[in-house]
């Protein structure tokens, strides 16, 4: 577990570094278009500023995109008490608690560090889970907090968005330039930019390894000392479906279960392991206990 936490710290730095390199290459392409080499430096400086801002502000964006709203203990004593008790068990600060108005049973955690962590649950999750099952799901989410998965997920979300935006802008600029000057080189660069956006987004999101879900399952099961609770919760989610009303592939990797429609191409690169396999591993943990 401690090795995973250290790996996630390194992964965050690696993702940021690769992002700066990627944006620098895009800046170089912009400089070719404009005929001014100094543009590359400005783009890299802008990327550095963006990374700093995104590190501190991405959590709010994730919450807004998914329509989550904060609650207090009086609003839902059951959920709040479960999160409080698990936080004490895990030796973590109690995170802020949010709820998403959605019938699909799901949950997620976000934040740049445990002291700034946030956990969220859908109304659908609260409705169909008994206390043991809900405890298992929230223990899983606090596992992400404890293992610092939330930091990697947050950085990946922010960088996927800006890389895709820059690639799209470059593509549009290239198309207009090609129409005016029939510049074949820039036409090729435009095609490269069009391909770059989905590839870059996919590569960054694939940095969010499926192993983190298995590890969070194990961490949550150890916290509750009842793997069957989490296994039963996964079984219910498999039966009811976890597809959210708000479809956003850039935040899908945050969720407890895949929130995207099965037909979505994003599922080809899903960071969520099969539910059947997760349940199997939890049952094995229970048998060994």
C-alpha cells in the first residue's frame, strides 16, 4: 500500500512533466504557423501557470461537471456518520461530503490531498444500499484518498481537457491557413493535431491504472473488516447499472463504477476493471479472513 502511495506521487509529477513536453511541442507547431519562434516559450509558460492553477482548482470543476452539492450532517445523518466513522478508523481528516441527484448508484472521491478531500455519493446509491453496503462503498472511496489516487485522478482530468482544447485550436488554425496558402506541411500538421487530441487524452487517462480500483477495494475491505459488504454493493450496482445521466468521459475515472454508456468508445479504454473480477477478489479476501 505504501509503495502505491509513493508510486502515485511519482505518477503525478510524471503526468505533469509529460504534459509540459506535449504542450511545448504544440507551442512549436503554433510558432511554425505564425513564423515566430518565441511563441513556444510563451506557450510553455502558460502551460506551467495552467498546471499550477489546475492543481488547486480542478476539484471544483469535477464537482460542477457532475452536479454535486455539499451536504451537512443534518441533511443526511446516515451518510455523514458513515464517512466520519470510516475517517476515524483510517486515521484521515473527515472529508467534505457531497450528494449527486442521480438515480444511478455511484460515488467518487476527489481533492489534491487528504486534508482537502471530498467524497460524493448519488441519491441512487443511498436508496438501494443497506448500511453495510454503503459503508463498503464509502470505505473504497476513502481508500482512494488514503492511497493518494485522488491526486493523480484530478491532475489527469485537468490535463486531458487542456490538451484536447489546444489540439482542436491548432487544427482549426491549420485548416484556415491551408485554405489561404495551400501549405501542405501545415495540412499534415493539422491532421496530426486532430489525431493528437484523443490519443493524448487516452494516454493520460490510462495512467490511471486499473490496479488502483483493486487496491481501493482491498483498502476499503480492510477498513470495514467486512469484504462482503463491498462485494454485495458491487453486485447491486451490476444489477441496477451505474450509467449516470450526465455523461462526461473526462471525469469517468473518478467514479466507483463506470458511469458511461456501454456503447461509448471511452469504454475501450476504461480504467474500471470488470465488476465480476472485483467481486471475486473480495470474496477471496472474505474466505481468507
